[in-house]
């Protein structure tokens, strides 16, 4: 079954320009070695990080504005795409984690789009993007030890029925639903604001899907684009 997340109405009040691409993967037994498609995508993303990109910069600036809108400080806790771009520029290369995660990190840097990934077998219910009350549990690690944290009241966060899965919209993912080498059912989400168009977001998603297919020829992929209008139809 394809995953269609639920976006609470308060999100659309704050950012009516928010839209996303939902990608569901089934039978995703990703091989451990890389593929030519992934190697080429990584090289392209690393080269792009060394160059100015007006479209990418404008999109990341919009995310900074969105973070300030719910009280976060983007210079201190930037969105995942901005943090990854900064790290890539500093190190000269993208971090290598696993082929699938490397693929969506490369797309994130190349397009300046936050990309998240969740293990659906560890997920409880439908993904929801909410304005947090502040008492929702968020399992994470501090100094190498597991701890339960909580979002700030008014913070935008992804959650499932057991708690927050990603804080500050797309800043930091929780430990419980992280993708591992054993993950087979996955949900990926690419998140966008104006000025990123649906066409450009779809392009980013298609690049990612092509690389995933090269890593895992047996994978089943389903995608959908969600914005304020289509969300009202799927609620």
C-alpha cells in the first residue's frame, strides 16, 4: 500500500506553498555495493556543492524563513538539506552511510531539497505532519546514549502514533524509524516550498527513483505529489 501522509490544516495556514513528493518502496533489498548510476549522482552532487546555484539557494532560503516562522533558528538548527550542503562543502565529499541513504543525500544536495527516509516496518500508522504540543516523545541519542526528548510547543514535526519521528520539520530524525541494512519497506519524502515548482520536485524524485532501481532491480516504487489542494482530497 502506498503511503499518503496527513498534513494538519495548521501547516497550510503557515505555509500554503508547502508541497511534497511521497515515495513508497517495497521489497527494497538494496545491494551493499554501489552502482554506476549512484556513483555518477554522487559525483554530480559533490561538484554542484562547490558551485553557486540560484534555484537551490532560493529554496534553502525559503526553508530558513519557514523555520523562523515556528520559532526555530535556521543558523543554529538548519533544515537537513542546508546542513548537508554545508558539510559537503566543508569536507569536499558527501558522507557515505549506505547506498540508498547516499542516493537521497545526493539528491538533497543537488536540488537543495530536504529528503527523509523511514522504515515502514518500524512505523506505527500513517505519517502525520503536525504542530507539536510539546509533550510528544522523540527518541534520539545524546553522547551515544538513547534518550527521550520532546519538541518545542508550536514546532512543526513529523510523527506517527508512537511519537515524533522527525523534529523541526526536517531537521533531525528519530532513532526508532531509521533506515537500516535490514529495511525492506521504506517511505521517502521530498519536501518543497515556493519557489521550487512541482516539476522540479518531480525531477528530483525521478533522479532518485532511477538510482534506487539501479541498486535494487526488484524494488516496487509508488509515488504521489501532495499539495494543499490534493491533500484536501485525500484527507
